[in-house]
C-alpha cells in the first residue's frame, strides 16, 4: 500500500484553470481518492496491487507525454473498475 501511495504522489498535479464542465474537472487527487475508496471496500480485500500499480504507472507515462489529465484520470478509473469487477466475478464463480 505504501508503494501505491508513493506512486500516486509522483503523478503530476493539475495546473492552471480548468474548464467548468464536470467531466473536465477530474484530477489526480480524484483518482487517488477513488483508488483509496475502492481499496477500503471489503469486497476487494484479496485484490492484488500489481495491476493497480500498472494503471498508475500508465497514467504517469501518459501525463508525462502531455495527455489531457481529465481523460487520463477518467480512463484510469474505468480500468480500475474493470479490473475489480473481473476479480469480484472470479471470486463468486463456483467450480
């Protein structure tokens, strides 16, 4: 969990003024809060952190390449949801 926090801290922070549309206000702080909320959910207790770290590293690279922060954050949230849903589905399957 400490590696997760340190990677989140390394992501570039938003700068300047953002447009007023709700969709364009997503920031790294939103992603950080979202990941923390999901990890505190007991349904995700056994989830591996490596794929989540990969999502964060991918975000970092995209932001360093100049990608639009709200889009990067939004897509990271979707990726996290897909991963957690997949993991939850595997736990509930009966073999």
